[in-house]
């Protein structure tokens, strides 16, 4: 871990090449800054614009925006295939420790823009570890990134508007989608004033696609079990009451070969947490980074844009990314900022944020899901910790917060470092103590000093063993 | 789309250039290529984007590679991973 006294090579390093990161990198470069865009994938786009080589964007949203941003990367050094596993402050700014395949390298920068996005949030249920059960984003990634369907008869379930494009995409690609089972009742959302923003049009388009493929969309229902031996063969679908408790006798079994499930998103905060950025609990119950009107985190020199400062979709990510990129660029190059343009971006940010907040309020996670768990339902997939083991650590061993649960019975101690089970473990702990999930619960399951596994071989300069 | 070929537990698998090992295995009809350390349960792709570490597989002798991220390459030797994939290190 060296601290270089030399002038950092880059004024701005952007982490993540999704909508927020691309917008940030291009905006920063437009001010004359020297910009590095670091991303673990081989192609830019992130999860939202995940695509295959030669993809013409036919089934992509806002593809023209992506193409314009990609073309503007000429002025940016794009470090594709680079994963940042640790970030540290230096006198001049930051050093980012990265691995690219088996090779380790360091990137020095004066300011940092974190645009690391989010991944699907999960609620465990019996059978969710069976092969053939995918996250909603995973099912979509197989299709968008690799042209592969996760199955032929697919059940889509969870909560939130993201289920719609996932199901529509699978149906359009030829899968038989047996239904979209939305646990919430988002119908009220359509009457919310901010939906006048027009984003509803997207949802209407997806619903039309689902209708064309005769895919039923059912609210207040969920996949509460997956059945099978070596792979999923059926899904248990139940009706839920308003608190997401299973309506007795309502469970029916659908024969299927894949389940795609997601209950919102969890932002990736490893890097801002490593650097000491303050967080808050967002409307959707996610831990997110605090930012100000310039997208600055609470640590000087760190900007955050996109889902890492609040889940809000690609449109909001683009605006936040541009704001972060312009401000980081203006700061490092001492150029004058265009106040009118910044004000326009801020107004757009405010509108899109209130839309996101209304959306989150329309799709809350209700506590009844805890009743879907059986004693032997796995909570932590990595360490194979069951619901009863988690409860035992709380009831018998007296754990009052998820971090204590983690120390006693190991959920979150595996390779994913609590990314999959942190939310559920927090719920289980909070529920037992008769309270809601707090920021500290999620923080206790989110600290990852090493963001990604890195081999000793890579660190010592030798090829991976 | 160029086709490449690799081996999975000795069987031939075809993949399109650029596909991940995980995607190619799913396209070929496989769902799992790992058994868990504690209870020996089968696992395959779950998150599909490199976050959950469920799809670990041994590639050309290196265990714990994420099949969802690792691009399939011609002549790769891919093997089911038992437990932590390092049993050979145990006495």
C-alpha cells in the first residue's frame, strides 16, 4: 500500500460504467479533466445497458443516449475489466487498488466518482438455493449479456417495477413466462401526482408486451417455495394479505424450470464505506451514501452518483452522473461552471427523486415475508446458515444486532460478504426485537475492507495460482 | 457469431464467442457445477452478475472462478467444484 507523493495521473476516476458512471466520465472530460473510467466488465453499459458484442440495441431503452456516451469516451481512459478491491486516501487524493485478470495495479486520482450501481435485493424462501432459481437481474443478464434464456417455463416474482422489463424480455425472447407475481399492490401508484412525469409509459409498454404473450400479472402474490432435487421443477405461488402473510390454503404449484425473483435493489457501497462516507436509510429501506447538491459525499473529494446514493433508475442516474462529473471536473480544472445548466440538472434531479420516492412508497417490503421461512430455510447461501440458526443466535445467544448474529452463527462471513443475506439477517434480528430495520443493522452487514476477493498471486505480481 | 469449444467434466460444450462459462453451461442444459462445503447441495448461477459467488467453478485447475463472469475460452477445462475446491490441499 504505497502513498505516492507524485501528482496523480488522473484528475477524476469514475467507478462503474453504467448510466451514472458514463455520464459522469463524459461530463468530467468535457471540462478538460484527465478522466479514468474503471469498470469490471469488458464493455461499458453497466447492468442497464448490458449488451453483447455487435448488439444493435433493438430491445434496449435509451440506446441513443448510450451510443452518444460511448462515442464520447474517446476523451476518457476506459479501464475495462478492472475491479477495484480497495480504495485509500492519499495526500493528493486517492489510490485505487485494482485487479485485471491476474494482474494487480494501482490508479491514482485527485477526485473519485463512485457510480457502482446496485444488485437485486433478496428475501429468502424455502428452496431459493435450488439451481434454476435466479435473481431477476441475473435472469435478465443471461439474456441481455449472453443471449441465453435461464429456462423455458419461467416464473417471475418479487416486488417493484423492474419485474416488468425482466418478464417482458424473457417472453419476447421465446420463454413461456407463467406469470409475474407482484407481492405489493402498486395500483395506487398510478394515481400519485408525480407519475405525471411520464415514466409510466414504460410500464404500460411492458404490460402490453406481457398481455400479447398472455403472461398474467398478479398482485398480492408471491413465490413462497421452490421445489425440486437437483434443479427447480416447480414453484409454490401463494396469495398474500396486505402484510404479505400467506393467505391460508391459497398456495398452488406451478411446474416450471426457472424462477426469477427480486425485491428491489441493494446499492453497492463498499468503496464509499471504505473511505468513511456517511450513509442514510433511503425510502426503500436501502443503505445509501449521503450526497449534497453537487453529488459530494461527506468525505472530501468523493462524489457519488446513481443507485449508490439512492435507487432511482437510469434517468436519475444520468442526471446525477452529469452533475458529479461537471462538479468534479470544474473543481480539478478550475474552469467556470455553467450555472443555468447546473440549475436545470438540479430541477430534473429533484423531479426524478420525488418520482423514485413515490415508487419506493408504492412497493414497500412488508414483514409478513418472515412467515414464508421454514426452520431449515437457508438465509446465508455462502455459509449455509439457516433461519433457525439465525434465530437461535438471537434468542439463545442474545444477539441484538446483525453483526452479533454474524459473529455467532456466520451469516455474511462467506465469499459474498453478506451481499445476499445482509438484508434478511437485518430483518430477522430487528423483528425479534420488535423494531424496524435500522441503518446500523445494514451497516453492520455492509463493511467489506476488501471489496472483491483478490488472489495472493495477483498481489505479489505473479499470475493467479 | 464465432463458436468456441471447451470441456466440462470431460464433456464437450459449445459456446458463442464472448459468452460466460455459466451462460454456456446453462445453454447446454446444465444447472449446477458446484456442491456446497457444508451440506453438499448443488449450486449454479444465481445473481448472474458476480455478486453472490454461488456459481463457483474450477477452470483450468483454478478453483473459485465465478462462472457468470468468466468468459469461456477455446479448450478451457472446466470442472465441477466440490466444497471449497481445495480438497487436494488437505492431508
